[in-house]
């Protein structure tokens, strides 16, 4: 699979000068220069609050969210060239081709929990492909099956505006925000149909541990509103609120047809998740994302397969697919007792991640590792990835602009990119605690 994006040179964006802009944002300004010095697109916070009020359907809730999540949204967008977007699309398509092979699936499932061997019949929902933009091009640092922020980024994209009179030549990537929500809803319905659903589901449960305490709980509300607009009753609950009886999943007296799974435990190993596990294995409920999708895409050990040329050749995929992956995935190896000493010596060139990790938890830059933490890691499953320095986006600051690191996330379903967004931050990993940082829409040259 490939994602078709018109390619243009990265050297500049051909457009009229931006009237009223005091920064270096004129015609032929390069992407790199825009990310260093352009503040002509800024976040209209009143518009954002108004948009959230409409989306959440609860007057005043957005104001509370702005106060409780002060660093969720950045005040500036990220600029990414169409050439880089096109390259990211090819990487995503190449990953899908490899994952579809039986050779890869056998290898990935060999270290997955038993529940991942159950095939519900669907790809498993939206994926988040996280890239760093390096000199050699976009580098895929990880894949996530629970990529939060898609709907939030659709909303914030509408709230960004120009403080100048003319922004001709810029567009959201890859589609404008009005189309994103429709595409995301259709992806849910595709999952439903592929898992055996006939008519539209009547009820959906958005499930997470203590959902109201989750940082991205506002997005759960956005999804509930999205489903409601299509006539589907949606509830937000914890797994302990669900029961499995009469071959179905229930919340109280209401049967649940479909689960939007926001849990991070994809093996359903805790006793309170037993109802979810039983209903899923009995095909008594549709689910997305599901344990099999996590095993095939999000286990960090799979990256060791996707950058291994001999293994890739054994899958039978074409030379172009192999070349695309080898150029875009940093060297990644599983941390073992045999290679621990060697990796400790070269740790400053590596980033260490737990195999089943999420949200950057227990992930470490090698140059920040202490001997104590290194010894603690010995009892856990980790991968060591070649360190790729992220690109930067400067934000306004005093006395000089502040450079923030940038991760670029492509939200994709079945190889088709739905949304591209950035996460701006300082520190080792994304954290939503950086002043001026947070989610930022990605703008590129208009086609």
C-alpha cells in the first residue's frame, strides 16, 4: 500500500508574501526557516474554546480544559514539506505490506500473549506512526495502536488562523479538518463490519481505567459526541463496569455492541478485565483496537524485524519495500544478557524502550541512564534503538525564541493517512508539560 501525496521540492513554499507579518515569512521561505522563525500562524484561543464547546456539547467545559491542560495545544503549527509527507506515506505502506505476510505474523506472534492469536477479522483500528525528521529523511521511531489526539487535533486545526492577511499556499496535511471526523467514523464502521457487524451498532463503550482521570479524557467526550451524531449511544466506562453474560457484553442492563478500547493492557491480564476478554474471545463484542493489532504493530520488538534485511527478504516483499524500511527505521535490537555490556558502552547513541511500553513510560535516552536504572532494566523486556535527534520548532519567547523538539505523528488506518500532527516538547520524550508545547497541526504546501 502507498499513500499518494504530490511531491514538491523542500526548498521553499511558493506563495505570496504574508501581509503584515513581521517575521521572515515571504515567498520561497524554506520549511526549515518557517519552523525557526514563523509565528504568523497562531492559535486563536477563543475560537478553540468555542469549537470545543460545540464539539463537547457542554457549555463551559472547554474553559475548564484550558485551565487543567495548559500545555495540551501549542500556539504554533509545524511545517512539513510534501516530500517528507510523501516519504512517510511510503513507509506506512511498506510496513503494511510486511505485516500482511505470514512470515512476519508468525515472528511477531511468537512473543505475543496468547490472546493475540485470536483473529477477530479486522486490521484493528487507527494506528499512530511516530516520526522524527532527520537529515536522511523521516525516521519511524515507533508505532502505536492507541494513538490519542486524533479528534483533538482535528478541533485545534480549525482554531489555528493567520494573524496576517494572506496564507495562500498552506494547507493542513493530508486533508482539511472538516473531513477528518467523517473519515475516522468510517474507519470505526469498517472495523465493525469486518468483525461481523451487519446493521450499524446501537451501543459503543469507550473503555479505559478510571477514564475521567485520564489526561486525554476530553477526547473521550469528543468521540462520544461523534458517535451520538450518527445515532449511536456511547458510554464512557472502566472495565470493572462491564459484565459478560448470555454471550454478550453488558453495562448494567444495556448490551454493548462495540468497544473502543483505550486500555494500555492489551493482554487483558487483570481480573477486572475478564468480562472484556471473555466477550472478545467469544465474538460477543466487536473491539478496536484489539490485542492482535497491538501484537502485530505496537510491540517495540517488531521494529527489530522491520529493520532486519535478511528477515525482510524472507517475507517475500519486494526490493522497494525493503529499501524504504531500511532507510526509514533506525537500527533496533532487543536488549539481551549477551549484548547488555556492549549496549551499555554505546548507550549514548541509543534510546531504550520497554517492548510493551506506551506514552514514553520507562523509556530512556542512553546518555541519561544511571547505573541503578540500567540494573533495574535487566529484569524487563527492552529494545535499544539508534538515537535519532528530533527536528525543532521555535516558538516565540523572551529574550529569544525557544526551540522545542518535534515528533510528527501520522494517524493511519489500513495504510491510509487520516491526519498528520506534531507534538512539541522539551526533555527526553513528549510530556505535555512544556510551556509553548503540546499538539500542533501540520501545515504543508497546498497541492
